[in-house]
C-alpha cells in the first residue's frame, strides 16, 4: 500500500522579540508625544493622522516580517532600484516645495518622500552585490573596485545626486555613513574606502562653501555659535537673533528639564516656542518634560536596537542577510543620532525626524518596514509536518 507523502509547512519558530518590543515602546511614546503636543494647539489633526499611520505601520511590520522572503525577493532589487530613481525624478518634476526644499510628491492626497525609501533600497542593493561578488572582495583596490563594482558607483551617484537636488542633505549624510560602514564590514580595502571618502569630503565642502544655498553656510555659523563642543563666550550676546531661534529654544527646553523633567503640564516648548516641536525638535520636548533620565533611556533604546541587529547579523551565514541586517540597523541608529545631535547642538541644524517618535507618515512607515525586515532576518524557520 502506497503511503501519502506528508506535507510540510514552514513556520517561524523564533525571532528577535527584543527588537519588536523596543519598536512598539518607541512608537507608543511617539503617539503619546503627538497627543501631548496636539492637545495644547488649535487642532488634533496631526495626532489623528499619526494614529492612522501608526496602525498602517504595524501592518507593514507584520507583512515585511511574515510575508517577504528576502532571499527570493533579491531578483526584484534591480527593478525596485530603477523605480526608486524614477520616483526621485518625479519629485523634482511634480513634487511640491516645503520651506524651499522639494522632497515629496502627493499620491492620492498622501505626501510621500521617495528619498526615505531610497535609503533602504540602496542598502539592500549593496548587500546583494557584495554577496553576489563575494569571491571578488579580496581584490578591491581602487582600480579593481571601480571595475568590478561599477554598478554600485553608478546607482549611488544617481541617487545621491537626485537627493542633493531635492535639498535633503541630512538623508545623504545618514545614508553615506551607513554605506561606508557596509564597505568596511564587507572588507573592502581601506585604500578604496579612504579614496571614496576623500572624494566625497572634497565634494561636500564644495557644496557647503560654494553652493548657491546660503542657508547651509548660515547653519554652520549658528552651529559654531551654539555648538556643544565649544565653550560659550559670556561676552557675546548669545541669545539674540531670529535665525538661531530654533536651536536656542531647543537648548532652553533641554536645560529646563534637568534630571526628572517639568512634567507635561508645565512644559513650555510645545506652546509654539519650538515651531518644529512635533518633528525635528521633539527630543527637546521629551528632555524638557520628562528629564535627562528619560532622554537617555530613549537614546539607549535606539542603541539597543542597533546592538541587536549586530548580534543577529553576526549569527547569519548569508553575507546578504548579514550586511542587510547591519545596514538597516545602522540606518535607524544614525538617523536617531543625527536628530538627537541637532537637538543638543552637537551637530548643525538639519531637517531629519526622530525614528518612530516624530510626526511623519512616510518616515514611520519606512522605518517600520525596516524593523519588519530586521525581524525577518532574525527569524529561525522550521519545517513541520501537516
């Protein structure tokens, strides 16, 4: 008698619950902060919108965790990369300008920033190419790298150039740091890494010093005046002027919080003293109302997510998944560090949100998608008989 072949089902037996837990805590803090800020303003619209994006983002995490096969989906990376470049071009043609920068495009009434998606796609593409050509990684002198990995250079220049035209320099800085770490982790020769770094430093200095955008030079002047790493000169009239208003109020908010905060009832920064309280400077509001201890705890949560991605990546046998884990984790961590650094005046002012906490649908969606992929990479799968 013939026995029927048993059917098997692939299930997720284990995954990084720590990353998921910290992600949920951060998004709930973000939702609370939007409610906290919106409650004293003229409209609750921003809180309602963020609540909708919060629900969509949870679904996105589940889909990217449960439904995507990262190895099989690699065949679509090139097409996705091309579509991303097309989207970036459409932003320049059809996008709408906000405060002098043209970074987003409206789709069915929803504002979308393709530059945020570009970060993830380029990270995955780097991981894909390094894994595909892993046998050639031993010989990556500048000349050989230019020859063997020309596709990385072409697509990177294309995406970086388009994002620069959109005046989204902060995204370039975060993505640039992430990709350089990936080059180092892929064991590309240091001579090649430093050659690329040297070219980029010269180019960026040229953009800052000789570019037409005067606001960038103005931001550097303000940073020099308020920098966390420079001793204040008491003889200068530091607390004057309109152009340095944001960073001035941010530092006042952070200093007012001390160790335990003023509590949400007594916080003043959200009362329109900080115009970008719900986005770029939300960390200053947290520091003011909940104090130094909570501010450090939130910083530690981002560091913990990064730590877990390094652990999960190191356990993976696939170079593609290993580098993808490192890259996605660094992308979130560097993003948080830039936002926090700006709020503390450790870095020059730039328009970048705090992952999971700041207001912004595209940002929350993209970072949640990254978390789903990180959970996907951490998952241990087993076949069971049905």
